[in-house]
C-alpha cells in the first residue's frame, strides 16, 4: 500500500480524479455539444438530446452527492459518540447545538484538543473553516469518499 501524505488543513480536501477530471468534464461537454446541435439544427430529436444530456449530467452529480451525504451522516454520528466520551458533563448536553457542518469539521481535532475546540465553537459559533484552522494536532481522515 502506498504511504499516504500527512494530512493537514492545506491538503485535506479530497479530489476524485476520475470524477473531477474525466466524468464531470465529459458530461459538461456532452451538454454543451447537444445545445450546440439544437441551435444548429432545431428539432425534436436535437431537443431530446439536450434533455437527455442534462438528465445524465444531473444524474452523475446526484450519484456523487448521495454517498457524500451518507458519509456526512456517519461522521455526524461518530463525532457525537466521540464527544459523549470526551467532553466534560456540562458540555455533553450542548452537543445538539453543533451544526452538521461544525461536527464534520471537528472530526479533524485530536481527542486532547476536542473539548476546548467544542467550547470555542459553541461560544463563538465558528464556521467550519475557522474550526479546521484552529486545530493544532490534526486527526487525519483518509477514508473519505
């Protein structure tokens, strides 16, 4: 197995080369080509090609977004369970106040810094990017979709 680069705020974003550099651009080109065909030769057939190309483009993105949404739900559950173990008693009752995006960002915080970061997040209503930038000891997530 290839050794993975140490993950941090600067390099944690996931790019799926097959999706981002092949499937999505080709789908966009097909939509553009079908619109060009419709403009050049208007008719029911070329109109149907546009509808079909747009349908395929939307389906491709929905097929990408559904697993990401499921992943976010699993992360949210994992983080709530982790916080139940790690947070002191007064903060446990405030876990539901964290938004889904905040929970997802907090997954990168180490166990040692999680309680302080949750307190800071709830006190200042930090945005996910600010949460990630506040993390000193990054807990990598190499299993993202």
